[in-house]
C-alpha cells in the first residue's frame, strides 16, 4: 500500500507541459481508435465466421433430398427428411453458440418450415409445412437473390436473434429453391468483440502507464540535471528508476523471471526483489513462492524437457550466448500453457549468482489456431478424397500434367491416381475426347488472361472405354509476381444429370400423347428454316374433323386414339428432313424444306390414301378418320413465312367448311346405327315415336318447322345412350342405384353430341330435357311444367306409352288400354295434363 501511495505521489510530480498534453491527446486518440478498431474487427470476424459456417453447412445438403419432400407432415416418415433433420441437429449440438438451424421453402408467396434443429418433443419444434408467420419483404427477397445475408437483431416468438440466411441455389438454373438459416442469440452475439475490446483496453492501459512512466523519467532526469551537484538527487533518481523498473516489470505483457544456474539445471531467484513478475505467474498458473520450490524441469512438459535441457547445458557451458524455443508449461490444474521462451545472460554485480533472464510470451491461442488450421487442412484433405468427383492441381501444360489428384479419380476415370500423377502411364489430356481438347485449351487460355473462373462441360473416356460427361470448375493459382503457377479445380461426373437434361429437353419439345414435336418446337424450327437454303419451303396444316363429336359420343379415350392414329399416318408420310408437329388439340403441321407445290400435292395424296386404308379396316365407321388439309409454299426469300402458313390455314379451313356437314351427318348416322345394334332401341321404335308425336303436334297446330323438329327429335332423342356402358344399357333386370346414376347421364351426352353438329343444334335442348317430369322430379335439371320445352313434354308421353306396349327383355308388352290408363294415372305428376288429353284422342283415333 505504501508503495502504491509512493507511485501516485511520483506521478503527481510530473510537470504538465504542452508537449505532454499533445502526446497525451495523441495517445488518447490512438487508444480510442485502437479499441474501436478492435471492436469492429472482432465483430467482422464474428460475422464472417457465422457466414462461412452457414455457407459450409448449406453446401452439405443435397437438392434432391429437399425437392423430394412434400412440405407437410407426411415428410416425417421420409428418409430424406430424417437426414436433413439429423444434419441440422448435429450442427446445433456441435456449435454451442448456435441456437437454431432450419430450412425454409417458399410456396404461393408464403414461407414454410421444411425442417429445423429442434427435437419433436421441444416446445420450439416446427414440423414440416408449418408456416413462418414473422416473414417480411426482406425475407421474401431472399428467394430471388443468390447471396447470403446477415439479419438482426430480429425478434420473433422464440426470442431475439442474429440470423444468417443462405439461399440454396439450383446448380443448373441458379434459382433459389430453399433458404438455409442459423440463429445466434442476440445477447451473446457481441461476446467475442467484448473480450477483445477488454484486452485492447488492457494494452491501452499499459501504454498509458508507460507513457506516464516515460514522462516521469523525463521529469526525474530534468530534476537530476538541476540537482546533479547534490548526492540526494542521485539517490532520488535511483529510487525513481527502481520504481519505474518495478512498474514496467510488474505491468509487462510478457512473463519475466531472473534465474540462476546450478547443478540442478537452473532455479528461479526468490531473494532478489524483482525475480518473477505477475505475468509470469499468470502464464504458468503458479505463484512466486511455489515457483521458488521447484526446478523448471519439473513444470515443463516431459516431451519438451530434453530439448530445453540440451540448450540450457550449452548455455551454462558458454557454447551459446542464449536461446529461444516454443515449449509447454504444466499448470497445477493439469492444463498446458504454450509459451515462446527466450533465455539471455544477465550480469548483476550486486548478486552474481543470478546470471540469466527468462522471458516468456503466452502463445497458447496461436498454437490452438495452428492446431485448428492443421485439423482444417487434414479435414480438407479428407473432404477432397471423399468428394463425388476428382479434385486436382496440375501444371499449365497442354497435357495437363497432374501434381495432385484426389481419391475420387478411380471412381471417375477408372484409373488409379498413381497412373495419372506426373503422367506416369498417361496424361489426363489423353482421357479427354479429342474433339474437346483444343476447345478446352483455348477456354483455359481465355479465363487465365482475364483471371476468371473456368467452367466447362465435356466428355472423357474411362479406363473401361465408357464415355462420361463431366463438369470441370477450376481457376489459376498465381504467384506474388502475378504469374500463373498452376491450375486447381474439381471435375464432377454429370453423366446422369446430362441424361436427365436431355430427357427434359425431349419432353419440352414433344407432345406427350403422340410423341410428335409440339407447337413451341415447331415455331422455333419454322424460324430456323426461314432461310434461303430451305427454299422453296412448304407448310402443311391438317385438322381432324369431328373429334369433339367423337369425344362426346364415345369418350375422350376414343378421341385420343383417333388423334394418335392420325399422328401415325402423318409420321408414315414424312420424309427425312421434314418436321412434323401436333400444334393443337386436333391440329397437325408439317414443314417441308426444298419442296415445290407438286411435291406437296403428292404428300397430301399419300396422307389421304393412308386415311382411307385405315378407315376400311374399321367395323364402326363412326370412328373413321376424316382430315381437312391445306398447304402453302414460300418460294422467295422476300416472302413472309407467315403468309405461307396463312395460305395453308385458309386452304384447310375451306376444305373443312366443305366437308364438315356431310362428315358430321355420317358420324351421327353411324352413331345411331351402332346404338341400334348395341341396345334394345330399334329404328321402328323411333319411327313410331316420330309418327305419333307429329300427330300430336298437328293437333296442337304447331308450325311446319316445329313438326320437322319433332320428327328429327323422335328419331334421335336417345342418341346419348351411345356413351353408356353396354352392361348398364342392356341389363335385363332392374338397375342398381349406381347404374341409374350412369344411365341418367345419357341426356347430357346426347345434348353435347347434338351441339357439336350444326344440323342437330335446334333439337339439342329437347334431347337434354326429354326425361324431365311435370312435377319436377325428372332429370337432369329437375325442370317443372311449362319450363320443360313443349316438344320434350310431347315425346315424354309418347315414349312412355310405346315403351309399355312393346316387349322388353325383362317383361312382356302391356295392352294398349292398360298402358293408356297408366298414362292418365300419371297425369299432373309425370306428364303434362293437356298433352295427355290430346295424346288420348290421337291414340283412340289411331287405333
């Protein structure tokens, strides 16, 4: 305590001069800058470490594992989800400073959890598919950028965090398909910076002490110059020097000890007043009294003692004047302190037995960093050896002489690394397919001149003679003089992805139903062929007539079959060099380069002939192929390809207008013939309905147009039954509930068939409503009374009567009187009362 008071009194004697103030302010400014810079640098290190860790962790996830998940709770049973979950949990367990790790995906402008690092029993656990409510615009923008970002501090329902978010990019499209993130507690984010700033503060404090000590000495020296005649001044100077020495000795950032040489190899001085400073005690973990009782060999790591002792023996004998080395001290708690030690001679006239000084600097942190670096290099080597491809380092020669190759070489090329290293048996250049070698050399030369990254796809030939597609990514290694020294990179097998890409391209260019080219590809090729070398360039446009009618009558499957058969016919008429595409639902286009008008006509005849041959093989003529085809030709380069295409379409449409009516009528006739063959309905039944319904219409004084519609409607009212399964249509017994649901669809099927044919459109509504009832209990619309078309109401009565008076598979015909009585009994419920009256009179007169 007295010494401290003495030191304070000495500092009070410092004369405040402008030079002192200037130096003090300069030191103060430097100290502030030093502490602030230390803080900023530490924060940057913290951020960089967090970013690098997040990017390294993100690179470990496979895209296929993520894109295969459904983003809902069904993922919990999937293996991919388990692997992702384990990786996230391992990351959090290995890093105590990370609280959460997770992967987000975006769907319909919302953010959902794909997986997180919390165990399912945790209250903070987020199952796959859970929406992340705290998202904002900045977070959504992550799915449209490629660079990772550091966000924070941000607060959500789990706490306040510093978050590192890394977009997960598709290597082919460079699009973000997910975001990987890690959360650090905000309260511990600045711990690293705080520790380093405190250390910087200690250094600053020592600097100020040294600064004050300097001025203290300066003032003392000035005082001594004025009082040099006096002996007391010399004594004062000595005491001040001792104080300064003690201050520096005690506050020095390195350990200092004064020792002596003896037969035991050297001990530390405990008698001399300045033998061991506090930093020495702090580094070794032992107090001065304990150090005085032990020999330095007892507290040195056993592995370091032989080297240290050998140096020390040479030092004692005078062979060397001093030495320095890195060694380890054993602390009482069993831990190790790495130090850089320097031994130098010390000659003290007052106490000659203490003849060396030991200076030690704590380098434990540096050694830990060196070990971490070593471990990192070792891990890197292990990583390189286990990469899915081949990492390499080679010379900048045309044969790419390899000086390093990872263990992935054998799996990629079929050759052992020893065979390729330094071109022992063959050079890597010999593995490259010859057509790529010069191209690759030129590309490498270009990127090296620009100091850019190299990236290229090419083929190699493996030891088994198999060709593989590979992706090479590399860069030049430059010396301090800027000259290229070597090439480094990685070569990855992309054969499978290349094959998949070609398959995707094929699917992108082709129609899935017919396997022909699609409209998109046709448009691309059309513009590519629009050049002089392809003239004359002809275009054929073909359209299948009646596909919609076929779909309505026989089902979409039958329509698709006709489209496929038409595609087969077109393909059989294609020449080498022609391009055939399905450009619409029932439309086909063909490009014929170097083809004159007369040659196109020959192709059209061939197509029509093939259609006729196909139609002759059909029993059901309703399912025949009927095409309307037109063509146009571009003769000169100054003509527009669009004008030739328009000419072809107009020609096709003219043919379609000429053929449409007759073709649709033929299909309808074929449909009715097929219906009569398949069902219990007969043409005679239809004729009877037409006759009686027309008589009722005449009684009701309907116009000629309505009478014609009645007759046509009576013949075709059940045309929709063509779309009903034979097992339901011809079932001898009572229909089940499910079968009735199927049977009740035939008015709607018939309506669609009628609407697809211009001649039948006037009766389409009658076909749709001919099973409606007067009381609204009919189908399919449940219409009542006058809301049911009059002609439909007429046929409902006549059809019911004829059905009762004709024999059926499941019953015999009813007598006309009984049938007429049944009709009258259902008057006002099933039938229109007025029509029943007229019908009764017609039947009685008809009898």
